[in-house]
């Protein structure tokens, strides 16, 4: 049955009448990000060069010939910055240095140079929404020092209960479950964390935040980085009224009030000011591109519905935002029991609704989603890889998909992903991203 489904949707793809591809009366030479395979590497589990059990920069460098052999044009690294690893690199304590677990700045330079020698581009993750609670900025904010006093989102308690405990400012829930507010005894206020408590949210209402983050991005651009993937951008701004969020009438039936998916996040997600700030990041990249003629690319992660709202992240000709927001439609809408018509429907809708002058993009997985072979079947892997390479637009793939890697079987005792840990032993498998992040390293490193 799997082979029949694969044949069906590839047959539909090859039929020019089946998919309504856009016409381009004035074709222009393609930029690297429009024609390359963009290959995502999760550094912790690609290749361990020193035997400490964690992948590293030297390990990635040792696999460059493999990247070349499979036709990769650019390598995108998940976070390698200094971090206490409460969210495994997405909690950043220094935006301008490499964490020792991955190596040194010299290792980074060596990797960057080695990639360029092979004609490959280097893309880095960038996390604009929050830092680690161990960042020096957060410590200064706790102590109300200068411009850092309002660098993060702080709120007074609603009051105090009978035991003298501070009452939460509102009902906002973290993406990993539980309240998005954490009490700080020193400052005597709550701070917002839309992810783990060790990831305090920046306050983008304070213009100093954007200035500091642009400076951090400039640091890596000066080292020759070719582009950035910006993480979880819709969470960057919050409604300043700090109202309770309503229940989602279409919430998953198994969800409970402490789950992020139980609520509609109308006050904490996808606010218009987000795209205004992102346009400033894009402007910085465009300045570098114009200065030397070497185009830098900006990709953004935005799980936003419907497509018309997602497409706002392209921006406009006058004020561009991302070169593209990631297209998660194959992940969100194509289930294990898919057929060729399902595939064609996703493709047609994207091309029909995408604003003129922009570039489509295609992916089937990443570090937050089950691997293709586990989400569908091993027989479907090659077909999905062919599909996203044949379609017009940018192609993004996750390391190991080219060899059909499967999810790892992670027990509760071995679970480290905070999304899974927060859910507890009975529900961790519903939320943990460990299986796709630590998926059979031996398959790849031998």
C-alpha cells in the first residue's frame, strides 16, 4: 500500500495538469537559498568527535564530504551558543560565543572555512524571543540596572493569597505547559517565560532589546555567516493589557488547562509588532548583502494559521521581512493515511495564495517533528525527499532524512526535552522531541 501511495503522488506531481505551478514571465537568476538544499544539523547528535557523548563542531566538520556527496548547498546549525542547556541550546547565556560542549570559536572558524572551501553556505539559528536566566542581561534586569531594568517582561502580582504567596498576573501558559510566569524573590515581581522558566522573555517594547540583538547578529555576520533561521518569532511581543487568554474551542480532547494547546493565544502570539521588529533584522542582512553582493538569507519559524496570516511574514516589497516563513503544511496536513490528492491540495493552495514575487519553500520534518520514516513509513522517505526537491522553491531537510533515519525509542527515565519532562511519565510521549533529536546516531556516524 505504501508503494502505491508513493507512486500515486509522484505521478500527480509529474502531470503538469495536476498541480497549478505559477508562471514566471520574467525569470531571474536564482539566489543560493532558492536553489540549494538547506540541510539542518542538530549539533548534539550529528557526530561526536571526542567521545563525550555529545555531537560537536569538529564532528560536523568531519561530515562535510557527506554533505557534498548528497548535493547539499548550505548547512543550517541549530544553536551552538553558550547555554546552561535547560532547553538544550535554545536558552542562550551568551549570544556571541560557542558553548564549550560544542567546541571553541576556533572550531567554529575552522568549520566555517571548511564549508566555504567546499562551496557550502553556513546558516545559524538565532533566538530573538528570550535568553537564558543566566545571561548577564537578566541579572542586571533583576537588580534594575540602567537600561536593563525593563529588558525583560516583568509584572507585579495580582495580590497575595492567605499564605502570603504572590498571585499570578494572569492565566498565560508556557509552550511547555504550566504557568508562563515565574516569581523572582530579589526583584519581587514575576517575569514572563513562554518556554521553560530558565528562558525569560525579552521585552521588545524596550528599543534597547532590538539594538542589542542586532549587535549580536552583526557579530556573526562579520564572521562570514550567510544567513539565519529565526526561532519561534510569533512569541516576540505581548499585548500590553496582559489580559487572560480564552479557552480554545477546538483544543485537543486530551488537553488539560495546564497545556499550552488548551488556550487561544491571542495576547501572546503573532502580534503585528512582531513583523515590524523582524523587518529590522532583515534590513541588517540586506545591508550586508548590498555591501559585497553576497546575499544573506533570513528564514523564520512561525506556526501560524491560516496561510494568509503566515504569508504576512514575507513582508512587502517596500518592507521585506523574511525571505520565507517555513512551510509546515506537509507536517500539519498530511497524515499517515495520505493519498496523492492530499499532496496536490497542499501544493496548489500554497501557490494559489502566496503573494506574487515571493519564493515557496518545502520541508517534511525538522528537530521538532517526528522523522519521515516514523511519521509515515520507511518506504515513503525517498518519495518525500524527491517531492520537495522537484517542487519549485527552496528545499529544507533535516539531517539523516536522506538515509531514512527513524525516531529513537526514548524512555521516561532518559527523557531530557523539557516539553516531555513537564508532561510527566504518563504523557511525556505526547510532547517530547527527544525521539527525532537523538535518532539512531550510529546510523549516521559510522
